[in-house]
């Protein structure tokens, strides 16, 4: 009984005999594999570099570059070779086959081969390769999730610690105690909300984007209330320019707060004793903008190209809890919602970050 491909994959078949290429290519294609063929070592290397396959079926004995030469060239590339290579050979010499395994092949098939045997070996190695790729992808996604959760919990937990320190200080005014307790409660609730959001994301239970709605005005007011004490402590005067009451964008309300508070906390950190502008306004047709602008030192032109790269910090000498992930994650979150986040220098000095998002319900109404 002929084996069938457990999953699709791309296979590069290398053989100097046209008849062999035709037979193997037809056999693998009928099993659902995408097949590329090459009749020389040099061409095989070029094809591999242009479009790496999931498996290489490589003739051991060829004129010019033989299988060993091709394999050595593949293994010399950077990054290290992660694609399984199977030798196809008429050789039965034990020492030659041992040399092949020492060179890095994962298996071999002898000519003339049985179609069932070739397919069984191909299926096995393609399956292992794709399983490994899937596990690595899951590991990367888990690591990204950990980075997201850790980063997004930092702001609310910092607010909790800030308010708790004020409550513990000898100079705490009794009339301010209720506000500090409210800040602790709200920040803890936000932290739990972020965790729930990421759990929903992982379980596939996210709401459709057409149902998401965040009021720009309410978000700006929330920012003022949440960071009132921190802003005052850093000597930052806040100016708020509210948008029309109906200004709403198509994104989860908590997520918009999460992104915009990253911009505000950056201003608190890097632009003390200055003025902060929080603005809601119309953007491009079908979009609203939320703007956070300060009168701090701004971003040097030499750093602006790196501003939204992961693990890039705004300024030297950041404290130990800064991961340099904030702006990178913020831009990705806004892009996933169909919007943009960018930086502009302000006239007369300072930084301006602009979040532009689609009008709430715009996508649905277009449909």
C-alpha cells in the first residue's frame, strides 16, 4: 500500500539524471508535496538559498559537486542547516554510508528504490521537521506572550506601588487617602483585566473587531485621572483637548488605554517639569487620532529609526525594570487593529506620538 503525505511540504530533489528527477518528482507530487528539482550541485545551492525546502533528496554521486560537496556547502551556511538531507545512492559500501552519516545526512535510500520505501522515509522526516517547526513556533509565541504580559503588568503594578508608598509616608494627607486607595483598586483591576485579555486571546475567545469600541474622550479622561498624582509629582502640567463626544475607534477599550498609558508613562519618565498635551482629533478620512505630546528633550534623530524596534530604550541610563519593549509592542497592537502609531518632533522641542485608528463601526458599515 502506498504511503501518503501526512502534511504538505516542499522537497528539493537533486540528481544529475533527468529520468530520476522525473520519476521522483512525479511520485512525490502525487502525494501532495511541492517539488523542486535540480540537476547540479551549484544549482541546488542557489535554489536552496532562494527558497529553503523542508527536505532535500540528494544524489550522492554526481559530476562536479557531488552530494558530499553540496552537503558541506549547506552546512557551512549561516544560520546552521536545519533542513533534513536524505542521500539517494546506488552505493552499498558500508564505509561510504558511515561517512554520509558523519557528514550530516539523516537517512539514505538505495537505488533502485521501492516507491513505498522512499515515501515512508520522506513522510517520516517531513513529519519530524514540521513537528519541530511547530514546537519552535509555539515556544516563540509563548515567549512573546510572557513578554507582553510582563510588560503590560508593569504600568498598573507601578501605580499600585506608587500609591502604596504615598500611603506609607509620614506626610500623607488624610483627605488624599481615599484617592490613593482608589488608584490601588483601579490599577489592580486593570492588571487582572490584562491577564483576562491575554487568556481570551490565547483561547480564541476574542470579540470580533466590528464589536470593539473605545471612546477617545473617555480614554483621555481616564489617562488624566489615573496619572494625575504621578504627573503632579513630576511637575508636569497637563493640557487636554477633547474630541467630539461621538469620537470612538474600533479597538478594545482596555487595549487603547494600555497603549496610550505607555506613551504617558514615557512622558512622565523622560519629560519632568514640562507640559503634556493629550489630544483627540480627526485623522485621515475614516480615522480618529489620539495624540500624546510633551516638551521634553525629544528623540535624537539618530535614534528615531530604532524607536519602534524591540528591546530599544528611549534614552541611556534607564532603570532596571525598563525592557525596551513598550513602543514596539504598542505599534504592533495598533497595527493589528488596522491603525498606525508614529513619532514626530514637536516644533520648539519635545516629542509627539500619534495613534491613528479606524472609526468604530466603519468596517461594518462598509460591508
